[in-house]
C-alpha cells in the first residue's frame, strides 16, 4: 500500500475509524496488534495533541479484550454548540400586503446540546469466519434552546423537530456475517451514501487537517433489514440490498434499495445506489388523494480517487444524484437532480480545498412538477446562507398543497436551487490546532420567485440570480487523553447578500451584511 498523507487522514479520519470498529468489527484494535487491519500509521500532521496516555489516535478507553479479537466496548459523546444567530424573519410578504414581512426570529444565542452513550460487541475470530456483532447507541439529550418555536404561519423545518430536548435510540442492531461471503444486519441504524449529499448519517466530523465547517447533528435514521456481501477480490467488490422504514415529510416511508461498491478502502472507491420508496398515508390527512401515488426513486453514483505526489496528496471526490416520481402531498411529479465535487490538496501543514455543488431549482413552485433538489443539511456549505437564511426564506414560502399540516418546499438547512463554489484553505498551526477559512460564492440556478407571483422575487423585488457571498473563518483544537478526544472550536461567517435576496427581511438591507458566530466543545470517548 502506498504511503498515506494528510489527505488520507482527512478521508479516513477519526469518524471513519470509529464507525469501522463499531459496525464492521476488527477494523482496528488498540491492544491486539494482530487484529489491526486499517492503516494507523498514516503520515502527515499529528491528528491531535496528546496530553495523557500513549495513544496517538482516538480510541475507546472503556474496552474489554475478550481474546481472539473479540471485544466489548462502551463509548459515548457529549457535545455543546452555541450559535449567535442574527435576526431572521420566517414569512415572505404576500402580494396583497408587501409591507408585511412576518414575525421575526430575534437575534439570540442558541445552544444545542448533544449527548450519546452506547455499547458494542464483536466476536472477532472466536467463531472462525462467522462473525457476530451488535451495537446499541442512545441519544440522551438532543435539541435546540433559545428562540426555537416558530410562528404558526411559517415553520422552520430545521428547528421544529428539535424544539424540545429529546431522548431516543439512535442505533440498535445485530449483524451476522460469514466472512466476506454473505451477511445480514437487522435493526435501527443511520444511513449514509457517498459524500452525504442526500443521505447523511450526521456522524462525519471533520478529520484532522480538514478545512471544513461541518459540525454534524441528527442524521438519517432507518429501521432496516440489510443483506450484504463482500468485499471480495483484489478490487474489493461488495453489494447490498435493504428494506427500510423511515420517517419522512409525509409520514412513514418504506424504501427498497440496492447498491454496489468497488474499493478496499475509503481512498479509492466507486459506488452506486438505487432506491424506490413510497409513503404510508395513515397520518397525512383526510385531504390526501391515494391515487397520487407518492412513490419516488433515487439514483446515486459516488466515488473517490487520490493522486499521490510524494510530499503532496490530491484527492478528488464526487457524487451525482437523480430523483424522480411523485413526492408532494398533492402528488406533484418530481424530477430533480444534484451533484457535488470536492478536491483537496494536502501538502504538509497546508490544506487547500474546493467544493462545488449543483442543486436544481424550481422556477414555478405552483406548477405540476417539482424540480427543486434539496441537499442534506449536514453537507458542508458554509455557516449562514443555506443553514439559516435560505432555510428561513423557504420555510416562509412553503405551501400546504391541500393537505392540512403538511408544508412543502422548506430546505431544513440544506442547499437548494444553487450552484456554488466554495474554496477553502487550512493550516496546521501546531500539533492538534488547525486554522481555516473559506469563501462561498452562491448562484441561483433559477431566479427565486414568490409562489403566488412567479414574475417577482419572494420578497417583492425583481427576481435575481445570485444568492450572495459568504466569508467563513474558524479554528479547531484537538486534544487526546487516554484515547478520548476533546475538540474545541470557534467559527464565524459573514454574508454579503446578493440579488436573489433583495428585499428579503431575512437579511439586512442593501450594502449591509449578516453575521453568525458559534463555538463548540465535543468530547468523544
């Protein structure tokens, strides 16, 4: 295997190592060298500042070695993020009353705590090629504090679900595998594909050296039965089929999906996934028309490849997604597409990256076909424009489409109707301490329009084609103590709104900027 640089640390990272250890078993072991299969000797900057213990990589200190690579592990995470959010408005002005801008969400500090605990078991080699593993993870505290209850006329999808601190199981499954021949997994799990453009588990933290503004929360949770095989051969071919149940916008959704992948690691790989899903109509309301179907499909193709230049490493990642069928409460046809690409050059202490995103828009929100593509909120596209401003704007202009209590069109904090360029640069100041910055250029694919007046923008002005320019900066410190990882960080973003937001009460007036700042402390053991 070729020598790995900081790009490999970025691609594999702490989250990938932990997930591999918990869900697949025997990916790496701290106390049994013979059980280590992942490369833990990657070159590049030290992942964290080691203050206690000898471990240079995050590990689980509460782990019991049962012999022959069998292991019982207790793990957990305690996180707190506090954001200073500028004043935002939920509702767009109606045509008849352009002076009405809806109730404001005052500028405030919004704390978001998160606490999880769990346990995992892996039988290792005790039963030969037959491996039994199980995992349970409970989310004890999760939610937002502060001004989180939106006015009735315009829900804020990202915050409605989390308005109260909640406790619920996050993952609970059993896994049985006969070598790489065949395996079965049953239970609750999180779902992730590719770069996390659409399907995101909310567990991919930025790796050491990464110039990333991601601080994931939530994640796609499913109840599933999954049959899988592989990886086999020199190319690492693996495949799977799964029957899933998940909670969607319209109620309980059943999904059948299948996929295949080539690649023996997370550096060079290619994957494809096709899914078909429909919705149970028990809770969508009496106005629901069962003839509308509510069946839609999604095809995703994703991959990654790294070019090793010795002292430098260039990694290229990409994902393309296509959605079609019927999706809305009124049975509107769905035809949407999105794509994302990420290039990262790692050279010693320096990291330079560029992320580009395309998400189709909807130029006529009231017509029979929905064409807006919505990226997942955990897909990193800056701090303010999509996470806050567009989420509020889209929530204010959502429409019920004839079904009580169902709103369509809110982005929930993910990017939609956008073509973006997001160059970033990061520098390792010292062991464990990274500083990074980025500039987000965001164009509208179709000029945003008001649902009730397609010839004007959502806030009364002429439709514009540029969302704005966002300037983000941040710093992150990682500290290791006996394998447990403490991450401290601070980030800030400033948005210079463009023509697509002209007249919007969600941002300041012309020539002014909106700003967001946040700090976070994450402890993972």
